[in-house]
C-alpha cells in the first residue's frame, strides 16, 4: 500500500503524504517507513462499568452533578423531549431531515464550514448502513417534526459523535442531544468508548477526558522533512503537557463511587 501511495505522490508531484487519526495498531509499522508521528489532542468518554446514568452522574463532584441535572431539566422545561433511534427504528425521512440540520450548522460558519457531504449521502445510508447509526431527535411537545437532531455512528463497543443541528436556540439542547442522551444509550447498550468529535473544552465538564491521537507525515522535500524532524519532539511534548493540564480540570469527585452504589445524588 505504501509503495502505491508513494508512486501516486511522485507521479503527481505532491509535497508529501499524511495519515490522520492513525490506528495505534499499525502506527509503528508506518513510522518504520520514514513517517513522523505528530501528537494531537482529542476527547474520549470511557464507560467505567456504569450500571446506570445515575452511576455516571455520581462520578462528578457535587456542583457538576447539579449542573448536569439543571441542563437536562432546562430542556424538559422548554417543552422538548429527546428520542433516540438505532437500526430498524431509523427511517429514511429522519435521515433526510438530518441533512437539513447538517447543512444549517455548516451555514453558520460561512467559508470556514466543513460542508463536504452531498445532500444524497445521509439518506443513502438507509438501505445498508442504518444498523451503524444512532439518531437523537428533539421534539416539542405535541409536534412530530424535530427541532434538532444529532447523528452518531456505533460499532462494537464504540460510539462516535459527528453531526448536529437545531432549528431554534434551545437552552442546553446541544449538551443533551450530543452528550448526555448518547451517554445514557451507551451505558444501556454496553458501549465502552464514546468519541464525541474534535474540539470544545466544555466536553471536559461532561466527563470526556483529553487523550492523544497521532497523525503521520512524510515530506518529499528534505528541507520540510528536516524542519519537522528538528521540532517534532518538542511539539509532541508540549501537546502532552496540554493534555495533562486539561485532564486536571475534569470535575470528577475525588473518591470514585462503585458502579451501582448510587441511585440518586444531588
């Protein structure tokens, strides 16, 4: 594979080759071919054996438990309910509605948006891929048209948050649809890891820890290659310091309660 990639690079006079979000299982094998590993920070929630959503809440200190309850109550008090659907419960219409939310969110960012999916892509997943999809849909009381949706992917013991959108500004709906209700679903379905997507330090306050992932790079130009070789160790060290600093801000309780030991906390 690497030989074919290098042939394509050379034939098209490209400056280099990069792999993003590299699987740790084959990272070392790629590095052996002259690629340099660049450390990056992302977020990950891990199921620590929670038996219920209450167990998840018990992991936090008193103040953050109260904040999370307030955010969930804020959604409910605005007359909004959330419904999660996976597999056969997902309809083609729901995927078509998700297209609008995806496009609406990207429209907010103008030329800096990442609107790379075509309108046909999400509905095309209905026939052969909906068993891998989790949709969180928000509805106002008495209405059947969603006011907001989040789109996640699931496989094995992993859950991956990807897209979100809302037709209205609804207090705390983003947190409920993208984090809390997917975490509740993950606990109920034995999911061990939840990758919510890149960015946003507010994820720390929802129990996502900062973790390291790596991209791999090899430049054809020896000058660029030399610059990276001279500085990559320092860059990676500084990134690890940032990861460690972020994790000190996660508002977990000092003593971890045993899963199942807490049924209601304030």
